[in-house]
């Protein structure tokens, strides 16, 4: 999840490429992901509701499993 990093801390933030991410729901491989309602989780986009929400990445390699960390191809930048 995003947080404020002050000058007293070090931060590394990945914005592109494969990373493990907390998954909300059970998205299929290739599904577009957005920020979910659970803090720090990614959820599959609901096309009829989330048309103006930025896509964060795509589920990658295997179907997502609710509440577990799964590979995601990030596309934030």
C-alpha cells in the first residue's frame, strides 16, 4: 500500500514488472487489476462500474486466489 515516506526513511517502490501482490477475489490469468477495497490488495476490474479507475496491473502466471499473494505484472508507470 502507498504511504508517506519522510526524509528519515528509505523506500523502494516497484512500479513496473512482475511482483507478488495480495489478491482480492479470484481473477483469471490476464485479468486487469485495480486497487481493491481491502488495504493493499488488488482486485479484478468490474467493467461496468470501474471504467474510470486506473489499472494497476495484470494477473500473471496463474489464476489469483483470494487473500493470497500471487504474481502480478505491474503497469503503474
